[in-house]
C-alpha cells in the first residue's frame, strides 16, 4: 500500500493579495459608481475626482495633491505626480473627462491652488475621500470598496484591453514590473482567442 503524503503549499507561494479576493471594479460597476457620484452633495467635484482616480490610476494621496496648475485644458493634459517613489508623467485627458473637468472648474468661485477642495476651502483629506468612496459604494451596491480599488480597476481595465505590460507599468508609474504583472496575470480576456 502506497502511503500518501499531503503536500501543503503556503498561500504566499500560490497566490497574492490581488488574487485572494476581487479588489477592482468591473466596467459596469465603475459606470454605476460614477453615476451615483453625480447624485452626491458636490456632484461636479466628486464625479471628476473619482473619474480621475480611475482613469489615471491615482492613489488617494496623489489625487488630493493635484493642483489646478497640473491641468492643461488647452492641450488636454494632466501632470500626474506619482508618490511612493513612482515615476511621474503626463497623461492625456479624454473628451468626457475634459468636459466634466471644465464644468467643475467653471463652478468654482475661488482661486485656491488645489484641484479638489472641501467646502472649508482646504484640500480634501484622505479620510474624506475614503468616506466618499465608501458612501457611494454602498449606494451603488458595491461591497467593501476602498479608494485604492479605483487604481486597481484602472490597471485591470488596461490589461483587459490588451495593452502590454510596459505601457501599463509606465501609465501607473510603477518602477518595478512585478507590481504591474498582477493585472495582466488576472486579466481573463487575454485568453479568449486561444481556442477560436
């Protein structure tokens, strides 16, 4: 009789934190999330803030540090100053995002330097953004949502669109490609044409 040995593999070896649970929003969830943002107390600001966090893969700290001077409306560009040792770069601003940004800026009656300000005239805090994301998530029936999921959602969207690892790495400002690989590894759409 052959003795069977149970081989235990450590969870760290077989999976990472991004594979343990879904920590990004699908396209349809993201659309619903942004639609709900339009129905909040400060719809123009909140919609643009969350759209930019998603479209540019911004961390909360990067989003709240944005200044009006980082936006070039004429050339439809935003300067993304990456933190945590990331690579800063300039991103294009797409049509619907540009229109929403213009509406938001035109609605402001202050000359404050920060792009996203509170009703007290100070930059939004991390806590305020976390609360906003959580509140909108509940209204959109999206459980356990947190701000960093918007950055992950950007990465997964780009991977599912078939963009290569290096482009996604540069876009998200990753210095180390292993941080970007998580998105391409989990992106199922890249396998769809294998058996056609």
